[in-house]
């Protein structure tokens, strides 16, 4: 079961610190979730990478990520906040944004409004009263309206990505779609109509890592997730991630983490 799943509710509301409990890879490695999420940072600061583009975050930053958005963020002991996981497939019903959004709330009233909306949703989920799911959808709808209003108030030039960022966004979207395959950076670059060298250059400019590191990081996260959250045999994990053999997967995984897949599964 995923660290963000909940057996009795289509919603999940939990402290950000819970995500970091399993180690830095739980937050910093490139990953995505199958449901839309909202990150509400209330204390601390660090860097967050969304669709291959890195920027800083600090207190009172709100980040909305549609389902399938590749991301990772630094998480230390000073960082506090909340993550909301919306129900899978609820984007249209709730009117959630179609694109990832990073909002820096400098106005105290906006900060209080969002905190109250998050608290109301969490309270309803914890009460478990009759018709709680319907009530939670109503609270989530209010959060969606709040997001829509904040986005509408932003200037177009504040939201328009630069050409390099658009290219990295396209690359990470392809990786998210096909990282289970045997595709290499050269294959992705060809699909984008550019050279591997140019692709790595724009990735380095956008997030400080080459295209190959983004791809390897995404595969490594998925491998670690499957090893800790499932009992799928290691040879089947290797095959599902496009490795030619379990031995090749073991060598690659050990190079990335310092542990064999078996050892990593045991310690998890």
C-alpha cells in the first residue's frame, strides 16, 4: 500500500514530515502519484523540482500537482506543512487546475484562508461522520475554487514557462509515461527532435542534473517503492522497469543506493 493511500477514505491529509520518515528518497527522488496532490508548506525552506524545473520554496508556499506530475523536494527537520491527496480521477468533478502551480502567498489573509480550508477538510475526514465523503468533496471543491482564484490573480508572464523549461517539461512528461520501457536518453531526445547533448544541457540549466540523472532517478524511485510497498519478486520488478535481467537490475540498483534490492527490501 502506498504511503499516501488510506483504506477508508478517498482523501488523505497528513503532515509532510510523514513523507520523510522513510528517508530522503521518499521526498527528494523524482516520482509522481496517481492522484492530484496539494503541498502546503508552512515552515522551513528548500528546493522543489516540478516537471524537471527546480525552484526554491519557503513558508506559505502552496504547490498543486496534477496526477502524474514528476516532482521531488528537499525535506529537512525544519520543514513543516501538510499534503492533501485528492481522490483519483476527481480533477474534473472538483474543478482542479490542469497544470502544476506553485503559489507564494505573501498576503496573510490568503495564508489564513488556505490553512482554514485544509483544517476543515482534515477535520471532516477524521470525524468519520455520516455522509463524510460527500462533505469532504464539498470542502475539496472549496479548495479548488480557492486555487482557481489565486491562479486568476497572477500575471500571465509570471506563469509562462521559458522555452528551456518547456522542453524539460516535455522530457519529464515522456519519462513519466515511458520509464518502464527500455528507452534511453537518446530515444527521448530523438522523440523531442533534439540531440542528447542539448537535452542534457537544458536539463542541467533547469534543475542542476543531466537528462540521464532524471531518468535514472525516476527508475530508482519506482524500484525502491516496489521493494518497500509490495512483495513483487525482484526479477519481476526488474522486468517491469525494462532491465534485461535481474542481475543487471541488481548492479544498477546497488550503484544507486549502496544496497542490493534484497538488502533494501529487508531494511524497509
